C-alpha cells in the first residue's frame, strides 16, 4: 500500500502528515504563535567575540543574539595571510563585522539560534553549497543509481565556486529535472547576493518556505500516491511550486472538499493525540514511557500485561516492538540530542543483537542523522539524533506557569514557611520601615491564620511593619514583596521590589528609580493608601512620624493575641463543661435506675423518713397517735401538735448536745496532743455557757408559747361561762320542754342541771 500526504490548514495552524497503512510516519505542525527561523538566511553583525568559547555572538535581527562557533566560519572571512591556518577566533572576526549567516538550529529556551556561514540552498533534487567545490550523492541510493547520478551531475553547468549535494529525491529523476533545480537555485543565489549588498544593518535576506512546501520538497518521493489539501489557497500554492520544481507530483495533488474533516476521515486525529502522551502502548501489551529532561530524552520499556512462561521470549518480543515504536515516535515528535533507551533485560546475546539490528532498521528511513550504540550490560542503548526543526511539543505547548515544567509545586505549608524565612532574612539585613507581601490567597490565609504569632515576633524584634495581602491575581507559585527603607532628611525612602519564584526558589530584586517612586506615591495618594507604621517623607525636609499608628497597630496585635488566648481558654472550658455534663448525666441515670429498683413506695419512704427500718419504727409509733388525734377535740389536737414540736425540739437539742460533746472530746484530745490546757479550758467554758444560754432561750420561748395558749384558753372559758349563764336565765322562766309521743314533761331544774353538767365538762377540758 502506497503513502498519502495529508495537508490540513485551519485557523492559525497547518498540519502535514505522511500516512502509510493507516499509521502516521511523519508529522509537522506549524502554528502562527511559533516562528521557526531554521534555514533562513540573514545579514548579521558581530556583536561580541568570546575568546574563552572561541565563538562570536552575532546580531541578525532577532531578539536574542545568534551563536557562531569558529568551526562554522567559512575561509572567505579569514584574512589572506591566515587562510588555511588554525587561528583563534579573535584574529578572524572583529566587533561590527558583517556576515552572511544561516540559522542551523532554532532558539531553545534561553539559548539563541545556532548560526553558520556555510550557506546552503535546498531544492527538491539538489542542494547548492556556496563557496564550495565539493559534490556529494546521498548514501541511501544504490550503487548503480549513485553512478548514474554522478554522471548526470558532472554534465551540469555548475557555477564556479559552488558545490552540489544530490538528495534522495533525485533517484530515478531525468537530467532535465536536475537541470531545472540547478537553474532555480542559481537564480535564487543571485537575488540573495543583491539583497545582501543593498541591506543596511542586520536583517533577513531569504526566508524558508511554508511547512507544506518544505515537507513536499524534503519528504515526498515517488512512493507517495496522493496529496490531499483541504485549503484552496494552499492547494494553488502547492500546484505552482510543483510546476517549477516537481512536475511529476502535480498530477497527484487533489483538493479535498468532503464535509468530513480530512484527518478524521483517515483516522489520524487519535494518533496525533498519542503523540502528546507520555505513555504509548505496544501491540503485545507492553508500553514505552518518554520523558524529556534538560540533558536528554529518557525512554523506558515496560512489559506491562504480557504473561508467558518464557520470560526471555517475552522480553525479546516487547523490546522488538519497542524498537520500532521508539524510532517512529522520535521521528514524529522530532526529538533530537541524546536519547537513552532502557530495554528489558535479556540474557541471550543473540536476542540482544536482534534488538540492536531492529533499532538500526527502524531508523534507516529517518532523514536526520542518527548514531546508535550497543546495548550495555545494564540494558541501556544511547542514541544521538539530529534535530531537524523545533519539536512539536515546543510549538504546541508552553511551560507550566505554576511548576515551570517540573511537574511539581511547593505545598502551601512549605511556601508559607519559605516566604516567612525570606521576609525575616530581608528585614534583618536591611533597615526597612515597611514590608508588603502580595502572595496567593491560599498561602496568605495559612500565614495569617497559622503564622500570625511569628509575623508579630518579626515586627517586635525588627521594628518593621509586615503587611500580608492575599492577591487573587498573583500567580500560584509567585510572590511580590515591596520593601520601604527608612527615610532621611535629604533622601526619600527607597522602594525595592522582589519577585520570588516559589518553584525555583529564585528572587528577582529591582530598586525603583526616582520617577517610579514619585509615580507610586501619587497613585497611593489618589487611592488613599498609606503604609501602616511608615514614616511619610516631607518635601520640606521634615519627617512626620506615625508612631501613634505604630503603637495602635501594636495594641491591635496584642488585643488580637489576647483574644486568641481567651478563645482558646473558652474552648478548653467548654470541653471541660461537656465532660462534667456527661458525668452528671451518667450519675442521674444511675440514680434513676436505683429509684426504679426501690419502687414508688420505697422511694417515698426513703425521701420522707430515711432508712427503711427507722421509717417502719416511726410508722409503728405514730399510728396510735394518728388514730387518737382524729377522735380528740380541736384544742386537744392543737396541744398534741405542740407536744410533738416540743419533743422534736428536745430531740434535736439532745442530738446537738451529743455532737457537741463528741466534738469537745475530740478537740480535747487534739489539744492534749498540742498542749495548752488553759486555752482548752477557756474554750470549754465558753462552749458550755453558749449551750446553757441557748437552752435558756429555748425554755423562755416555750414558756411564752404556753402562756399565749393559756391566755387563749382563759378567754374561751369566759365566753363559755357567759353562754351558760344566759341559758340558765332563760330556763328559770318556768318553761317546760315537752317530749313528743310520751306526754311527760321535764321541769326547768332538769335543764339547769344539764347546763351545769355541760359547763363543768367544758371547764375540765
């Protein structure tokens, strides 16, 4: 099955994929965000010659200066007396010298582009080398084809002072195709020379073609059956290019107008997603993991889910699959430099040789120069691959702003402690009045909630006000610290800005100039912001200190500290109260269970009388009195209650006297042990006197109570006597009380006798 070239142009991105048997064999992605300068030709000016590096830094119009080593300087730039000799670069180039340079490698990170003065103009079949007399043929061609091509090249009218390199695409091409290529490149070189002479200063002379035309020129050969383009303008550009340089490809170009996306139609999108993945699965169940480091590309081969009885055969199968996939992934991703492959360990040397041969076969179709080492005793193979252009990862991804590409960031706790140490170290070294730190919200919350005491200690020890601001716009792993120095009578307070990278632990320090400080102060006045605890600078030379605000801030911090301590104590007391409440609930529950065990009547007797035995005795003694009390008259019932109260009082007096005697005996014994008989006797006399006085007061109170009862009884007797006399007077009139049914009568004397008898009973009572 032949190959297909798919060209997708959408928005700011152009993607070109070479597909064979449904799998991507090569891929290039060009975005408008990343400008590749590789193979561009510039007029450069030597900016600096570095003798230690034996290289020159050349200004060619880009932001960063290009790097030109001594080995890449053509002989035409050597002085006549030094041509052909090995001399240091400072004797060859001087500052300000003009050169025609070509970019060999694009800028990578902080490194500028690599330059050369050996200018090469690539065509489809030929490469024209300026100021060279060498001719070369691609080694990938067969011996017979190489001989044929050499004969054709010898018959071409090559301009004097130029060399040629015949590319692989020249295989099978007629002499006419090579002639057209040479004429096109010669005309291009003439234009470059004219542009170089007329251009003043550094600038671009020739710009490389677009990614679609460059891919067709470098990778498309007779094995490609079809070229599909989904953009009309790009299709017309490719047709014009092939008309001049690749007439044999013009019939293979076709405009793709199907509504279904081109890459989805040929199942390419999913494969492109795998290119950006770190882990790639193998057909047998194993996998390879690709990691890019600063020094090299590390590839690890894993067996994964492969389960067989023969471990050696499993390792061989997985390693062979990994060899083909490693070459394909490096070619598609265009990873260059040093590559280390960690294969699964194998004991059989024949199997090791098979894997090494599989790696050589897999890289045979790679356009880049590749060098392979043997597999070491540790199962490692070193691969050196030429980087043809910028990696796809470089054009499609940017370094993470949080982790800076490391894949890890500091924790909130570690970041807070690092900033705390940085602030303390800064204020201790310099005489600063105020420090303002703008940091991410999570880190600020941790410092203000967990490290408030440490911040207060820094202020107390150094006398510098520290202000922590939670900035929602601050990058996750960055911090901005502004330092204000102590002003003097003649100088404004210096302001220093520090930008801290929490991932790399790097600090970028910059002091504001006079204009920036004035601008910042004006902005602060407009917003009404005043640095706390700061000394405002007076243009008249007077310093207006804000010691009152400083003290106020101190008081606020102290009050906050006391409030925190009070809150902690309250929380502790609340916890203790909870424990006590739980114990009380437990005791009440136990009491309730005890009451349920006693029963209702038992609980009542216990509450009313105390122990059960005493309650029964008191109940037995009190029962006859309670019955008799119901039959007694009202006065006797009252007298009985008085007697009960007297008995209870006397009982309490006896108990008190008994307790007092017991205490007296104990005190006498204790006093005898300590000594002091006179003092003990005085205490006994005082206690006896107090006891006698109290008993006398009790007797007087009882006497008064009995007197009041006697007086009340006398009044009642007088009243009853008057009533009896009135009845006797009424019966003396001779009235007779008749008895119904008997016809008998009772004289008044009988009534008088009854009244007298009733009176005598009342008197007795």
